[in-house]
């Protein structure tokens, strides 16, 4: 699985997965920002987002969202839309970078994905579902696989002195 040709294939699959998540979040963010005139839709989306984020169980998250809502003064959906757009930008950046085989994007993907795993575990604990478990498993696999790829590539690179000798030959 970590052989060079297979490794590139798996990295491209992971990159496409991240790009698709980014496109989905981009569409959610745009919808949240521009559907202000549709109050029934907004109420349904707000209820769904509150349930999916398990906000009922998190007083600190509710407090932070209320403070953020006061600062932005555009309502919770506007803040959620802006956060969705920001995270979509992160996902699209790391997905595109990994697809183009950029090492910095692999590091970004490891840290960004690993940072969300505790939230996904918490979400799965409070609101268990097959989709949440599948997303958690996929993100754990991505972190593990990219860690192994980055670690293996570091070991496979020759020391600087050997690279200079090979370049001279």
C-alpha cells in the first residue's frame, strides 16, 4: 500500500475526497449566506445544523456561537455560512495540493484532519449514526496513511551529503 505507485493512487483518492467535501461545504456556505429571504428553509437548515453539531450538549460551543453572533450581528446562519466557506477553502487547498503531490499540502491535511477527530468522536458519542462513524473512520485512515507516507518519504530520502555526491555524478 505504501509502494510509490500505489501511494500516489491513494493520495489522489484522498485528494478527490477532500475536494468533494470542499465543494459540498462551499455550496452549503453560499446557500447559508444567500438564502436569507427563505425563512422556512433557514429554520429547517438551522435546526438540522444544531442537531448535527450536537450544540445542545456543548455549553462552551453555544456560548462561543452566541458571542460570535453578537459580533457579526448577521445571525447564526450567516456565521455558519462564513465558517463553511473558510473550511471549504481549507479543504479545497489541501485537496488540490495533495492531488498535485505537494508535500506542504500533505502536512496541512494531516494537521487539519487530525484536529477535527476529537470533535467527530464527541459528535458520534452524542449522536451516533452510521454516516458519522464512516466519516470518523475515513478521517482516521487519512491521518494514519498520510503520517505513514510522510514518515516513509523522510526515511527514503538520502542524507544531504549523499544527494550532493549523486548530483555530481
